[in-house]
């Protein structure tokens, strides 16, 4: 079973950054300076997913912006995709965001390949398709479950 948790130490943060580098920079050709930004060291909250044997396999972050809470940098290593790693990360992030920012709009910029994943997890698309770091995206927002 995969678990995901908020990162509280340097080794886990290093593991998350390594996953993001492999997925975004090496795998998708995103320039390193676009993938790793000032928010990583200042205001973002980071998460790491691990397999049952403790292997790091996914990463994510979120931060507060002028528009609400933005979920970012969801990355799952290729060998662990379609194994509920993304779902574990998203559940951990949304649980914490809902607890800390109950009334805030929660949104993200989803790559086209990930739109269906986010739709299954309570998000809806907002606006037109756009390009970010050379990759097509949709803005999506979380539709909070009724209390």
C-alpha cells in the first residue's frame, strides 16, 4: 500500500526533488529553472509518497497564492504509475489543505494527460486550454464535497 505524508525533513525533501527532476526535467524536458523555483524553499508545503517497502515514488507540493491554494508539482515515477500513488498524494494534500484553508479556492494547472485523473477526484476544468513550460494544460478547481 502506498502512503503519502507532508515532508518534515531534508532527506525526504531531497527525495521529492529527485522525483520531480526525473519526471519533469528528464522525462518531459521542462527547464530546471522552471521546475525548481523560489517557492520550493519559501512558502510551498511538500509531500512524498512511498511504497509499502518505503521506496519514494511520488511527490507534490501546494502553496497559498493570491487566487487561493494552488496544488503543484504532482509527479509519480514511471514505474509506479497507475498504482494509486497519485491518489494517495492528492488525498494527503487535500486533507491538509481543507483543514488549514477551509474556505479557500483550491486549484491546479493539469497537464492534458492528467485531466481525467483530476476529474475522477472531484476537480472540474475552468477556462480554455493553455501552454505552460511547453506543455498543454487546463486550469482545474476542486469542487469540495458537500458537508
